[in-house]
């Protein structure tokens, strides 16, 4: 029988024979890789995780309410750029990975990782409905010896205040009959260097035994595991990381606004500052925040701290500055056209890159949508190029991605996302005027270029 670390043997001993037995049994299954693993939510986070567990030799079941995703996984057809189609197909054909829209499979599982969305409501309050419904389904099938790990980004306290009572309402006892952890997901879609397998995994449990089992599970499939003492620390880790990024981007965006006013090249300033080998880390300005994490997660924290009577002022300020950037970009376009005696109204504007960041196909919260909406409102006629997003609807306009040469017909091009697959030399040849919000044309000198 696999034995748990001595510290855990001690901590679980007071819980009695049953605790020892369920934890021990699960630890044994995990190390033997016979534990049946479930991943709830097969999106950008869940599918790569399910694939890593399956590649480590586990039998994995993905559960998603989206019938189309379930069908595509079962057909070995990947819809996530970071999951190669042949890898997924191989795992499905070998019977290591399957997907289902039916939660009844949870009864057969030993562990479940929850990777469902955590958006904000319009009021910037957390929308807990996805976690709520996934946990309710799991609670209905919770059985002794089961480990549940929440991975969705959320406010500190979610696991012990929100999830734990639902699972304990079954009559099963935490740390004795079942185990619960939080482990923040740090995936960076499109990052060629860091993927699920080599991004260190922080995990914190409700009890020390929970932490130990969570760490044991991840260590079978991922290279580095960093256990922490409790779920609240693990929840806060993610919010610190993303708040750090959001505030630093807000700071550098404010620098960009200042430099613009003073006629200083902010890009050159940052590059020169980055030559300092200590105490400085470069962040870059841009057209605004996008994606499912950086613009959203810090507001989970400010919502929670408000309840504790603390205003998260850095977050609110950075949120304000970052939120102004699409308006600033549209102003840049207006000024650039005015300098050529053209109003925005009636001008043809071609947007290059509309995904929320480089080399991904994700449009969620993309600042390109805000910029396009504002330009459309000002009467511009729009087109775009994005090798990763074949079509988009903006204000009821259905647009299809054009070849980069479409820039030749535009009065102004705006680079919003600097995908590496775009031929910027060709773009510069074709376009008559380019507003570059990402310094994608670094190294090129031309009267046509207006940098942020
Ligand atoms: N995408 C990222 O880069 C990233 C990075 C770190 C953390 N996160 C966090 O991870 C979580 C998941 O994000 P994502 O980007 O993978 O989202 P996603 O939208 O790509 O995937 C979520 C999946 O969950 C499914 N789902 C929704 N409700 C469900 C339910 N009740 N039961 C089963 N399936 C359900 C959806 O159909 C969808 O396929 C979020 O909390 C997000 O903030 C995301």
C-alpha cells in the first residue's frame, strides 16, 4: 500500500481509522495511476489538464455541458491551440481520455478538477453560477474517498465558504471521508515555453491531508508542485499574480499617456529601463486589457475586500486607466487621419490582430472589440486581418478576416494585436498610414507609422 508522507500520517491520525483508510486508499490509487480522474469544464484550462493526466497514464473523463466540445473531444478533434490534434486523438483512441455531458460519471471518479468559467457580472460582482452548478452536480455524486479540486479563479474564501458547505451537506466529512483543495490555474495560452506540464502548480487544501493528496495527484503529471497551507492562500496567490500584472500594465499605460503628451518614445524608455539587471521588470503599454483573467480577476479581489471594509484602490485606478486605452487609441487614429485632412467618418480603417493577445484565437474581452465599436460609432468603415479569428461580429456587422493586402485599400491601419504570423514588412508596403499600438513595427522607420 502506498504510504503518505510522515507529516500527513500524523495529521490524519486523530481523524481515526476511516480517515486513514480513505486517504491511504486514494494515495495508493494515485501513485499506482489507477485513480479515475475527472475534469469538469473542457476549455482553455480543462482540456490541456485532462490531456496531461491522460498522458501520465491515468484514465480521464472530461465533463462539459457543451455537447459540441464533448463530441469533438470524443472524435479526437482538438479545438484548443495548445493541445495538438494528434496527441488528443491518440489518447482518445487508446481509451485514456473520453468526454461526457452527463455528470452521472462522477459516481465512478476518484478525483475531480473543476475548471469552469468565473466571469464578472455587469456590476463587476463575481458570477459564481458556473462553480455553483458544477459543485451541486458533484455533491449529488460525492462518495467516500473522493478528492475535489477547484481550479477556477475566484475570490479568497470561495473553497471553504462556498464549495465546502455544499459538499458537506451530503453528510460526508472533510479530511476524513472526502478531500477538497484549491489550485490556481496559471495556463498562458499560446506560450510556447510554458505549458500546463511545466508551469509550477500551487495547491492548498482545507486540511493538511487534502493538501497532501492534491499535491500527490498533480505530481504524477506535472513537473513542479508547490503546496501551501490552506485554500485561501492558494486562492490569493492567483489574485496576487494577476493583480500584479494588471497594475503594472496600468502603470505603463499611464506612462504611455504621459510620454505621448511630452513627445517621448515610451517604447525606447522601457527598453532602456529594462537594461537594469535588478529591481525592474518590463511591462508594455497597449490598446487595453483583454482575456479572461487580467481584466477580471482583480475585481474578484476588490469585491471581496470591499466586504471587509477595504477599498482596493490600486486595482480600481489601474482598471480605470486600462479601460481608457481603447478611447486613447481611437483618438490616435483620429489625430493621424486629421493630420492628413481626413475625418474618421467615412474613412476605411483596417484593424490588424483582433484576438486579445498574440498568437491565440481567443477574442474574449479583446480591446479590439472596443476599438472597432468606437470606430464604427464614429462612422468609419471597418475591415480586419487576423490569422487566428476567421470572422467576427461587431455592432451587428459580420466581418470576415482579409489578407494583409487589404490594408492597401484602407485610409488607416490599426495594429491591435501583434501576431507573429503577420508579415509586417508587407503590411508596411501596403498601408498608407499605420497606428501601431504594440510596437509591432519596431525596427521599421517610416513616416507612415504612428506609435502609441
Ligand atoms: N484561459 C486562461 O488563460 C486562464 C488562465 C488561468 C485561469 N483561468 C481560469 O480558469 C477557469 C476556466 O477558464 P477557461 O479559459 O478554461 O474557460 P473556458 O470558457 O475556455 O472553458 C470553460 C468550460 O466550462 C464549461 N462549463 C461551464 N459550466 C459548466 C458546468 N456547470 N459543468 C461543466 N462544464 C461547464 C464550458 O462549456 C466551457 O467549455 C476560469 O476561472 C478562468 O478565469 C483561465
